[in-house]
C-alpha cells in the first residue's frame, strides 16, 4: 500500500490514507467498490467525514480558445464519525453507484486517453484535505460496445476520444460534460463526411446515440456539421442486427443537408428525442448557462484533435481499438495525478 499524508497543516504526524479500488473496469451506472485504508499519525484524530469525488479532465472552450479543466461530477460520503488512534490502521469499505453518463475510458482493454479519477477527501478537526487520487477505468455498456463494433465492421476507424465541457441541447444529459469518440469515415462514406463523432448519453431506461458528421462543402460553400440522434434499449442487444441498423443511421446522417427536426419514436425505433421534444436545430449545443453555440460544439468549425496526451495510430481492420481486431497505439500519461495535480483551485463545479 502507498499511504499518502494528509492535513499537512496539522504537522508531520498527521494521518495518512490509501484508497484501493477493486480490480477491473466498471460499467457506467454500475457499482464502484473498494476500501479506504487509514493509518493514524503521532496523535489521535477525529475523522469527521470521508468523501470520494469522481473527477474528470475535460476540454473547455472559451473566447480565448480552448484549455483543459477538472470537473467533479459526483461525490459520495462513505464514512466518518470515529476516532483514529495513534498509529492505528483502519479500513472503510465502500460501494457506490456510478452515474449512467460516466465516460468510457477503454475498449477491450485499449486505453482511449480519457482520464477519470477517484479522489479521497478527509474532514478532520474542522479541516478538509483532498489526498489520495486513483485512476478510474470504465468499460462500455453492452449497447455501447455493440454500436462501436458495428461502426468498426462498417470500416470506420478510431481517431481520438475526449470530454467536452457543456451540454447538448434537447437531450436528457445530466453531467456538465459529454464524451466524443471521433472516427475516420468508412471508405464508402468518405465523400460525404470528413469524420464522424459519436456521443453516448446513457440512462437506466435506455441510451441516446448522438451522431455528428463533419461534412465537406461544395465548390462555392464551406463545410458544415450535420447531426442526428437515435435511442436504443439496454435489453435487446443480442437480438438486433447492429451492423445493418447502424449503417442505416450513418446513411441517414450522410443524407442530411443541415440540422432539421427529428421525429419522435420509442426506444429502438429510429430517431427520437430523449426527454425534451424536438430535434437538433441551430442551437443544439448549449453551455452551462443555456447559451446556444450553433451546433454540437461551441464553434461549428472546431474539431477536437487527440486530447490529453493521446497519440492514435489507426488500424486497418475495424475500429482500431481492438473492437474487431484493429489495435490502437496510444501514449497516455501514466500517472492520473499528473493531470489533476494543482487543479483543485481551478475546478469547474459538478452536479450535486
């Protein structure tokens, strides 16, 4: 165990902590479990509260361009109300439910370069200290995996994945950011789009799949973004022909000549809004304060490159992340703490 010292203001003899997550990647909406290990210092301390924070490194667009920031997107109180004796070792087990929209960090064991962390906060003697930070690995839900595998079968290749701060208007999105998985087009669609971005917005009753294509312009016109969305159930994944279904989605997206309304339909039956009525119009993307930005992005011409240290070499077979045999070569910062260290003061607020 690697215990990390907390509460330096209390002196060298303060308590130390090591949070150990259970092994293996977890699912969005699934259970995150583990144990917080405490070691007493040179004196007894009253542990008032132990809190776990889920944090994510996100890209934030603003007037000056783009920068990285840290978002806390959930908090859980897992213990507290006891005295930690001098030199005492004490363990606090925990089991908490992840938000359904928790981003995916890996596909078939291949790291996407998206970084999430679990940060431990102790409240002792009226002071709070954010101490131990551990990387959080999240694998896709079966329906997410099915959609990505179908895209790989169709010939789309993985380019990058990142987290964008903001909201997609007209959806049931709950977190203050969303994940974009950027793909190179399959050869048959290369004339119709320069790339496609996939966003999953999962919930207990189903999942929205938001597709955005960067479409080339004509001789006298510039390129533009086309968006569409579909809703699917968690319950009939094995019974559906995902390759044919996703191909239909992409064909519909390739045929779009702008952002138009999306007709309503129940889960698993084509385009459908989730939560709010109406389709994607000129103000599909809204930020935290509800300001429209003319599409999925803050800037309709912005295309996010490989973010947060990820360098991707796309394979020829499948989605280049081990989905159907292709592999991704990614350089990812080894220590999750490298991303979050020093960002405490500059955090964006998450949801309660």
